[in-house]
C-alpha cells in the first residue's frame, strides 16, 4: 500500500470491490507512519475525510455515480482554504486569522468528483522559496534522501506524493513552485495556463503569476484531477470564462504530428550537463531533433524576479510595518528590501513581459511543444546555501527556479515529468506548450510514460 | 529612451533607512545588513531588464493578464 494510482483506487471503489472508508483507514495509518520521516503534512482532516468516504460508499451502494475520483485521498498545500482550518500559508502570522468559512472551490470540485480530503501540507512561508525549509513548521524532507530538500514552495505536496502518503495533492506555482518540487521529488506536476484554474480561496503571493495545479505519480492521475477542477469562477478575475476542456480522454492520442523541440541556449547553460543529457535522451525518444532558443529567457527570469519582489512584498506591507520579526527568518529581510523596489523597475518588468510574450508566441507558430530541464540539478542538502552549475557558484535557494521562472512569467502551461535518477536523486523535465494547450502537455507526458522514459521511481527506503 | 541604471552602491544604510521610513517601516539594526544586501541584489538583477529597449506604446502592460 502507498503507491497505488488515484484512478486505480477509484476504479476499485467504483466497482464496489473496495470500500472508500476501509481504504481511508489504511491511508491515515500510512500517513502517521511515514509523515515523521518527511514532514509533509501540517494537519490532518480525519473526521471530515471519514464523512466524505462514507458518502462515497453510500453512493456506490445506492447505485449512484460516486464520481471519477471516488474515494481517492488527496491533500492540499496549506495556502488553500479548508473550512474550519486557518489558512496558514506556511506562516506564523496567519495563525492569528480566523478559520476559513468555506473550502477553496478547487477542493469542492475534487470533493464533487468523489475525492476525499485528508489534510494540509507544508510549504515555504507565503510561497516565497524553492526549498520548503520552513522554520516555523520544520523542513519538508525529500523522500529519496531525508537530508535533502523536497523543493518548494509546494514541498509538502510533492513529498506526500513521492513518499506514498497520498496519490494526488494540490500546490501552487508562481515561479516554479509546482515544477521545482516535482523535479526534485521525481513526480508529475501540472502548472496549467494562467487563468485556467480558479485561485479563489487560496492565499495569494504574486497576483501576476499565481497558479494552482495538481501533483501525481502518473499523467493519468494528473489529468483526472485537472479535469475535475476546471471551470469558470467569477470570484477569480483572471479565471477563464467558458466551459471546461477535459484532457483525460486525449492522453492516448500520442505525439504524431506534433512539432517538438528542445530549448537550448539559456535552458542548457543553466542545467548541469547530466541533467541536460537526460533531456536530450527524452527528446531523442520522441524523435525531436530540433533545438530552439527562447529569446531573452534570462531577462525574463530577471523581470519575474522584480515583479515577484514588488507584488509579494506589497501584499505583506501592513505586517512588515507592525511585526516584521514574525516572518520566516529566511525571507524577512528580502521582503523588507522588496518594499523599496522603485516603481519604474516594476513597470519596466511588466512592459518587458508584454514584449517577451509576443516573441515566445512567434516561437509557438513554429513548434507545438518545447522541452527543457525543470531544475538545474537534483535536490541540494537541507541548509545548503550555494550550488555550482557549470562552474558558476550561485545561491542555491533562489536559483533552483532559474529554469521555471521564464515560463510561468507569461503563464504558459507546463507539465513536469520525472525523466531519470542521478546518483539516486530524481530530476524532471518541463513540457511547455502554448497557452490553453494543457492537452498537448499531458499527451507528451503520457507518451513518455508509455515509453518508460518518464516514470515515478519509489524511494529506495520508505520514509 | 535611455533609462538610468540602478547603481547598487547607492543602496547604503542611509538610503534604506529613509526608503523604509517612506513606507512606514522602521528597520532594526539586525535587519539592516540583510535588507541592504537583498536590495543590492535586486538592483543588479533589475539592471538587465531596465536596460532593455522597449516601445513605450506597443509594450504597454495590461491590467488583467490573459495569455
């Protein structure tokens, strides 16, 4: 028990061969046994989960459709509202806020599909980080090596899936916070197009870049969760109006006819050679021989940094005035400094974003899919301050997102897929497509999975 | 139009104390070194964006980003 797929669990429960409540008991036993080794969960929702599981079992017994994710346990990054719990967003400060009065609509939609919420997950404070070394709640540990980071900011979401605690989790991605932990924990993650999934009921970070998306151990589980969460929501001003565009039925369409290219230039220069070689192998398996250069990707990363600094700090200005020392020590001084970023830098970065978007769209008139490494290297050690990439020493925490920031900067859909192990540590690849083409991202994932090029590798020792 | 480049050397104790005060923030001595270092780093990173030539009209930002 522990590494079953979400869709597999749902099939068993839908058929009546497995009771959701029975399965849930095993899930909580597994979480209690393994969580101390990874520190992924911050809270459990046992009573609520049992009610939800019993409702699924009652539906099956009555001959009603319990939903495509019937009885599938899931957990959420603790920046999503869960009714009755305070939305901590990894902070100490938010403990002073009242409990959420309603669930995030994404949780409600997963519940409506039959999934069962089992708890909330650790993260970098206010999503500002790539390592989940959270001083208030302790670091989340990588299931493949507990001395190493799980990535962040959705580190708990990735570790819970990679450690076999739950099959599906939700996280958020502003600059790479789904793709970085997916890569470092060796699982699948989907950052949909900006505006695809509602952000209502989630604690924000940078309004210009915030996304929410799922983690799983297969493309089928990603697609099932993603499809269940789609749909318009007037409570989020950037959420796309119009009907859902389900992708689950398209996973078997293959990649024939798709123009697939590898990102060279910046994306190759900022990844360790061994990581770049794994991406090249994945491209070769897909028959992709073309290399493209994403124009000004380095400047895009810089502009994302400036916009993040400005919007992220302004969000917390009131608390920075009143109680700066209650912030996470690793981000306190950064947030304070960010309040002083001149408006001219911010506006220039936003204007550059418009230019960059137009240039990247030209690229998507020539190709359908761009493949790039998700992180410069596998996981660093907890407490490690610097890393060296291709001979260049740099701060490890902010630079783990070097390769993800130029992509989320303009809201492109990206799937992160595990493409190999380096010295026992996983590393992932980004499958990047044009806006609203999550279907292509997941089709490529499914093909790579079928070929055995992309796969989840369980940790050698269970946490 | 040429844009003035941020000079990290301009970001010193006097500057950050005044800039913080403008925002209603009083920096402690313990916060000061980290704040200066972080703002200097951001200035270096912002420089590459600030020097990039853009068309002032075409490259207007939008209030709601819809890719």
